[in-house]
């Protein structure tokens, strides 16, 4: 548990740093071009980091239960039915992410010579973000899936204050509902 | 393609997270096809992430977060209060003017709505406005953010439909200001009918306004700088996004002295979640847009629509009505991502300017977020202010009606939208 917590914190710090670096890269490129000293590699680096921010950020959002869906219909069901539906959705997500990992690896290995714009870095550094980010999300989704299944089987008492469990809490319930984003 | 639509709808109804509903529906097209390998679907995700215009999305999300911690928001609230709290309807006007000014730096209507509900909402209710009306003014007022540049929705529209984002930004300015005016008129009308008074008793003097403007100068200056830099080609919209981040940091540090390393880093971390959520939807939607192009859906759609009517204006109004209905049941980002590649070729074939259409489309789909059954901005505001949906709905009607009138006007008179971008950028 402590290890997972450490990893999450590390991942969060890394993504936030990457995001800061992207801002610097793009801003610097724009300023240098305006003063007549263009740096060609700067934007390429920003693009490369961007795909990693997207995929790792996708995993962070999953941890916090920020990937919202439309709950207008499902909210009408009892909590038990909701948990059942969600378990099915998690199974589909896991299936989708598994495909993303497998075909992402295939794509990464497909064309090793391709280079990324002006920097002489392999393009596979971009594509690799997809299977790797997919794998991280797979772990997150799997852990949440197992938790929901165990709640359904009655093996653990559901803790609805967990961020990914808050969608099962109705507005009228005493625990504060997750604040809508997007 | 029908499979894709069915899979998508079923998953949505079952509360599949939007990103995965889009991704799985897109993948189902590749699985069902004999000659399309799934590696192409993954390739679509990678190639979307390498698009430079899309970089503007994380930048403006981050800039919005930084605005709140840098003190820009506080200064804008103070200035809005000074400007309009003397009009009948008081703080409701402040909320609307604040949306217009915030919209000049932040690009997300929902972020604006939830920020205002938290910061301004309680004092609005204390000032005697009903809960329903407070929520309605905040939520519908946030619609202004969606058109005033920078707007994340317009970035996505430009990206998916291959339309100049710079032009869209400049085109959004006049409609955004008109919407501010129209919403203020609607608030005024409601306030007068109910005898809701003003917040402050006297009009600010020109001197007080000048002083307030000076106090808020860094915040007010940003949208002006944005338009100037994009218009004269100093920055592309993405670079302007990076500039917005640096600007918010500089103002927060040098002018307002609010920033510490820790709260900047916290803003970065908070943005990461929002970026991860929205970017995953965008990247996965690129799988579906491949299927749309592969099936030549726009062509088929144009042919079908021409049989209904050949008059472009009627067609435009019909499409907008359709978007309004879809907007009520679907989240705005997803509609823009999925329907832009279909609709832009259709309207272009009809002789409608895609910049004109983009602004109207953005207003209609974002408005859907302010209405039930699926209204992200509405739920955000009502959730924070604990306002029952029914009361919100009743109170939002005059405001929504005012917006719809404006949309019809803008649809009938394209030059109101287009004179600025066509005059400034040719």
C-alpha cells in the first residue's frame, strides 16, 4: 500500500513537472523566434512530452475518479445495481486497455527508424507512451474493479469516501458528492 | 458505423466514463472491419497527440487554474462589482460581467461556473437573490466564457474541422460581448419585475471606474494582448496559451505577490487531472473521426440534408436546433469532437462560413450543459449551492430564451460575427 502511495505521488510530481517543461519549451520557442533566433527542437520536445502528460494524466484522473460519465439514467437504480453495472463497465475498460497495450506495443515496434521532427530522437518515444500509459491505467482500473467486485460479494464494507466510489453517492446522501468537472 | 453509434449510446446510458465510451465505440469500428488493423486506431491516438494546435488545451486549463491562485480572479471580481453592482439585479450582473472578463483568460465554461458558484454564489444568495436565480445567472452566464477567446471548445472545433483557430478566437469576441449585454438585459428584466434592488446605491463615478481599472489592469489587459499577438501573427494560438501561463505567473508574482512555489506546483498538479481527463477524450475521439472520414459520412449527410431544404439559412437554423437538442443529452466537448468533422464539410458545401458556424455551434452545444437532463455546468453550480434542479430550470428560462434569441440573430446576420475576423485577418 505504501509503495502504491509513493508511486502515485511520484507519478503526480513527474507529470506536473513535464507540464511545466512543455510550457517553457513552447514559450521559449515563441520568444526566440520573435527575436530572430529560432530553436527548432523546442516544440518537438514539447510535443513528445505532451503525449506523456496526456497518458499519465489520464491515469491520475482515473485515480481521482475524474473520468466522468453521464449518470442521469444510472442514478435511478439502487446502489447494488449501480455497482453491478459499473463492474461490467470496468471489465470493458480493462479489455479496451489490454488491446491498447498489445497494439500499442506492436505499433511502437513497427517502425523503429522513424524520427521525431528535427530532434534526432526515435518516434517510438511518442508511441511508447500509449502502451505504457495504458498499462498504468490498466493497473488502476483493475484495482478499482477488484474493489467493486469485493464490495458486491460482501467481502469488504464499501468506503464511499474513496474518490472513485463517490459516483455511487446520491446528492441527497450525507457524504458530499464528487464535484463535477469538465 | 451504426454499430459505433449503438455501442456509444449504450455505454453512455450505463455511465461509462466519456473517454472510454468514445474509445471503445471507435475501436468497435476497427474490430468489425476486415481491412483496418487495430494498430491504425492506436496510430490515430499517437498522431492526435502530436498536433501542435491541441497544445493550447492544457495551456489554457493551466492558465485558468493559475488565475485563481495568482489573484487575477480576485481583482476581476472587485472590478466587476464596482462596474455593475448598482444596476437592479445587483450581484447577478456582477456574475455575468465577471464571466465575460474571466472568459478572456480561462477557456472553460464549467470551470468558470464552478469557481463563481463557490466564490460569488453565497454572497449572491445573501444579497436577496433566490437560490434558483443565483444558480441560473452563474451557470448560464458562464456560457459567455465559451465564446470569448480563448475558448477550449473553439480550439477543438478548429482542430477537428481544420478551421483557423486564430480566426475563430477573434470571431468569438463580438458574440461574447453581445451575449453579455443580452444576459444583463434579461437579468434586469427579471429583477425589475420582481422588484429586486441593486447591490450598491450609487453609480460609480468615472474617477472610481478609472481607479478600479488601474487596480485590475493586469487582468483586463490579458485578452487585449491575446488578440493583438494572434492578429499580428506574433503568437499562434498554442503559443499564446503558453504565454497566458507565463503571464498569469508573472502577474501573480510581480504585481500581486501571491505566488509561492508550493501553490504553483499545486496548480500544476490540479491541472494534470483536468488535462488527463479531457485529453483522453480528445485522443480517443480521433479514432472515431477516422471511421467518420472512412465512411464518407459528411458526403452522405450533405446529400440527405439537401433533400430537406436548399436554403442555407433554413439549413443552418435546423442544424443549430439539432445541436441544441443533442447538447441537452450529451457533454459539449464530446459533441464538438464527434460532430465537427461531419458538420464542417456539410455547412461549407452549403456556402456557410465555417467560422460563423463554429461560433454558433459552440454556443448551442455549451448551452446544453446548462440544461437538464445532462448539464455539467448546471449540476456543478446546483451541487455547490445546493439548489434543487426544478427551481434552477424555472429561473434559467428567461436567460436561456435571451441566448436563443441572440443565436437566431447571429445566424441571420453573419456579418456581425464575421466582420471582425475578416477585417482583421485576411
